[in-house]
């Protein structure tokens, strides 16, 4: 397996949706290729960091404003 | 085995269906529950697309109001959240088009970015690299890093990797094909990794 072939299956590997046969080939490639191992680990870490440190928090008061807008709309006709 | 067991979740209606039914029956508090459940996610999607806090606030409000008004058009064959995301994405794009007067902005445009998807930075990262930053610093790094990605990449990454939607639900929410979602996700992941490497690479190792 080449690095390009490895990259093509990177997402499937991360999402754990690789067939057993392909997984064995990917794992063999990983044992031999330090670069691809770094790419896999740091891509996994990228996802993990974005998942655990969620950006763009809800501004204070927005929920209340939205609630008031929904109630106002509702009074008009619902 | 005497009987075929149903696949878990297949026959159980999604909990949102019951809430939607209550709203249709006139119970506004059920809509409040839906808002509370999804407000953060919808706000982040709007921020990713509009790149502007005020616009994102307006989009979030308009999307929830529009969804409320159009609830009769919501059909149970799609999930409420994917339907809501679709409304929020359209609202975000409309807002962006207004701001950029005339310039076309689209989520399904397949952008070839300069970075492409060939990893160049192959240095390993420090162990737990986020520990070297305060929460506020890390937040700025993550925002700055994702900001430059095309809108379609950001939203696919947000839905699939941050919010944990399936490829199929992401495709439905964004009106994209499954291969298009997959291709954007790979490029988003690789480009974010590449950009984060500048901050997180193992500096001690690099000096050796």
C-alpha cells in the first residue's frame, strides 16, 4: 500500500468503517510508515480537540430574546 | 432464536417527533424544549457560515422562527434536526449574500483550495498539545484555524465530527451527495490538521 492509498482510506479508518481485509493492509502500512502514523494520530487529535473545546459559545441573552420572539409570533396566531 | 429481533432504534420514534407533535397541538413549551436542545448547534453552524456574530444571532432567531412557522411542512420521514439545519444553512447563506452583495456563496460549490489535501507538515505533535494553551488562547487558535476554510468544509466538519451526525444525515441536511460530504470531510480534516500543526507540533522534537 502506498501513502496515497493510505490517505484515501484515512477517513474510513478514523470512522472505523474499514473492512477487515483493508484494515490489515492499513495497519501493515502504518507499522512501516512513520509519516502516515503521524498523519493518522494528529488528524484524530484534531477532531478530538474540536469536539471537546467547542467554539462560538451562545451569547448571553440570545436564548431569552429568541424565546420572546417566538412567544410574540405565537400570540399573533398559533 | 425464535423471533427476529428488531434493530434497536428502528421502530422507536425519535424523541423529537413527540415534541413536534406537541407543538402542532399548540404546546409552545415543547418548542422551547427543541430550541434549548439545538440552539448551540444552530448558532455554531450560522457562525461558521456567516463569520459574524451579529449575523449568526439573527440567523439563529430567524431559523427557529421559520421552522416554527413551517412546522406543518415538516414531514416525519426526515429528522427534525436535519430539517432545521437546512433552514439555518439557507438563512446563513442568504445573510452572507446580502453582506457580500451579489457575490455567490454556496455550500455545494466544490472549492479547490491551495492547500489541497496533501499533508505537508509531517512533524509529530507534543503530547496533549492543548495543555500548553489557556482555554481562551486555545479557543482563539481553534477559531482562527477553522475560519479560513471554505463554508462547505466547515459545516461538514462541524456536523460530522463535532456534532456527530452520520454521513447520510449530513448529506440530507446540506443537500449534498454522500460522496460530496465524504470528500469535503477528508479535506476539512486534513487542512485543519495541517494548520493546527503550526501550533501543536512538538517543538522540542523539531529542534533536535
